[in-house]
C-alpha cells in the first residue's frame, strides 16, 4: 500500500508531532510518507500534491485549527478517487464521533484517542482481511450503519519508538519548531481544556528523551518546545531535566515549556536564576483568570499570590522570558471582572501576554454544560464563544479591540518606554489604555490594513492627539526614544518633523566634535570623526531630561539632547544624552 500521513499546520515553521509518531510506530511493516501543509495553502494545491503521490491510504491529523480546511481537502480527494481510503484522527474528531461520521462522508475510518497502535492495526486490516471489529478505538460505517468501537487501554509510552529521528526531518530542524513530549496527561481538571479528560500523567523513558534531545541539537534544532501540559508537575523530574538541559545545551538553542506557576517552588526558580544561561528557557504560563468564582466554576485550582511570586522571581532573575495567557469568556467573568484580570496580570509585566477567547472544545465539561451559563458559540471550529449570561457579544468585540493593539504595542516590544508611561501616568489602568486605543484603531479601519513600523508610531500619536493630551510632547519624546531603540540601521527619515532646525543641529555637532566627552566615555571611545558622526548618528531634542529618565525612570521637564548612534554593521543603536548649555534648540 502507498500510505500518506498528512496534516495542515497553522504555520510553516510548525511541525506535527502526531503524524511522526504514527509513521515511526508503523515501521518497518508499513513505510508511510509524511505530507505537511498549512491552513493558508490553497486547497487545490494541497489536493493536487496529495493526488500526485498516488496514495492508497491517507491519514489526516485533525485539530480545531485545521478541520474546516481538511474537510474540503477530503471532499475533493474522494471525488477524484472514490477508492481512496481516508482515515481521520486527532483531538478534534475523537469526540462527537457519531456527528463526524455524518459531517465527513468521505472519511472511511476515525481513530479515537491515542492513535499509534490503532493506526497500525487498521493498516493491517485494510491490507488484509478487513475484519475491523477486531480493532478497538475506531469508528466506521458498515452496510450503512455506524460502528463505534471503544478504545483499548492506554499505550505504554516506553514502548513507542522515537519520532524525532526521521531522515526527512534532519535538513529542516534548524528552520522549524521541534515539538517534544516527555509525558502525556494532566493532573488538573480545567473544564475548558481537553487535557482534563485524560486522568493521570504518564511519562516516557527519561534517558531516551535525553538521547533524542542530544540528537536534535546535534542536527541543528534551534527551538525545541515541550508539549507536556504541566512540565513541572513533578519537581524532581523537572529539576533533573533542567539540569540536563543546562549542562548539555548547544549555544543558540531555546527550550520552551508550559508550566504551572503557583506550584513552582522558590528554590527551583533560584536554581534557574543562578545556573541557567540567559535566553535558554522560555516559560508559558496559563493564568486564564484571577477571578476566584470563575476558577471554581471551571474546577481550576490556582493560587494567584504564589503565581505572582513565581513570575516575579523569574522576571527579577532576567534569565527566562515568560508568556502569560488569559482567556476571555470564562463562566461568570463579565467585562469589568475581566478588566481586573487583565490589569492583575499586566501588573506582572510579562514579556508576552496573550489574550485569547474561550473556545468550546468538543468533549470538555464547559461545552457539555454550556446551557448552564447560556453560552452561544460558533458551530464551526474553533468554536469561539459569541456570548454568555454575563458577557454580551458587544463586550467580546471590545475585548478583541484590546487584543489587537496589545499584540502590536506590548508583545512586540516596539514601544516599551512609551507604553509604560501611558499605562502608569496617563490612563487610569493598562486595560483602559489598550481599550481606548483599540477602539480608536478599529474605528479608523486600521485593523483591515497592514502596517510598517513607522505607521505604528504615527497612529499612536494620532490617537493621543485626538484626545487632546496635555502630555503629548512628553509622550512623543518617549516615542522617539523607542523608535531609535528599535532601529538596526540608521533610518533614512524619521516619522516626525524634527524640533531641531538646521542651525541648532550644526551647533550641536560642532560641540560634540570639539568635546566628545559631552556625551560620556562610552561615546568618546567610539572615536567617530566628522564624516562618521554625520553618517551614523541622528539628533533630536526632547522636552524632558533624558539622563534622569534613563537612570531614575522619572520624567523631569527640562529640554535635553538625544543622540542615537547606529552601528554600521546593523547591530542596532545606542542612545546618548548631553547638556544643552549655550546651544539653541
């Protein structure tokens, strides 16, 4: 048989771990070919490529992000070749199997739950006697009747062959995210999450995992993401793996983990702060809500005080970037209580803060009991909510406006100085700033067009000007500082009209050339001549004392001069400041 195992990833840099497990387990009896696409690829291109491989069997791994496109691919493939055997698997089709058999008539089989053993057994029966009743954990049709056979017991994870050493992956390891799992299952019961359905946590063999990680690093993997639902559920296990990764990592490799922050002991964090190289680890932390009633309703145990301690300790250590997640739309969290959740989490100043919206995943407790909170949600994946008894659709739209500008102005760190000032000194709270700006952004139609870096600065300035802010000059000065800090090369033209005229600029440069010490020892050490200064620097006057701001973080009304030196090699800029005595600005 010619067997293809396929999936549609969200992005090209992503890889599917599931289809690699299927391929590895099917060998050597069955040599399957992997075929990965993205959800943005034209359907006709996907179908054409799959058809050109002349498959007898195609297995598709199905998730909320790809099921709608996968259904279209299947329908076209079956029209072209009705004899083609289509097998579906993955979390999206594991639940509501009866409905999926109706919705996807082109699917010959659905594999329920863990698929490695079941998929191989199914291939054997397709090739052999077609006695499908011998296989647990599949659904299919026979003589027009649906047959759904219960799953067998859980697979012994230590018996699974490694999916990380496939020959076809080796050349691309440096270009894509490598996903790795050291355990399956989750000890928690969060009612919005599929992981809560699988009781208990099972581990793979530790030494085999270490050997796989060595192999991946030796073959160029740069970003390795652990998909364990709670990597640190076992403190001894997490410590052993952290120590291993610290001891044996290759320069430039980044390891990402999903951790539960409120169960992380201070001594573990201190160990990482003391021993982990900066940038080696990245933590993803699901906060979701700081509302106690909401957390109780979704059976989510969380101690926000301990979570705050963990996040703060990690941040103070300056070794590990943190990505904190929120979910809007959880039970009994209305617009105002979500605003509090947002402000509670933003106060921790995570490097990245993701604002997501509740998805009513098949099989989860929240979907099963959706009527209890009057949930309405899309019938199509990813099943995002449209409202509930305390959160109207209009509120969801407003929160989406917050999400849009949060991503552009905080998570991308284009304007850290400006944003910090706005959320602490100008607007009542961080949420108030992002909401006001997000609503304005949406009203201007900017959410429907692309943006260059300069556009983002101009649009923030336009928004602030529309409010008639008394502090616009100060904020614009901070924006100029941020703009210079975000440039790898000297920009050809700044996005603002300079406050320095030609004569003032000439006087400043003459003063610097005659006495470089005006800008300090670091600038003097650059040894720039007149030509280099004009070629690689930019000047701007600011309405506040830049030196005081950079050293103390406070705004003092006093005009100062900012000089940005842009490294000729494209390594970014360095900002200097100088007194303005005797210089006309």
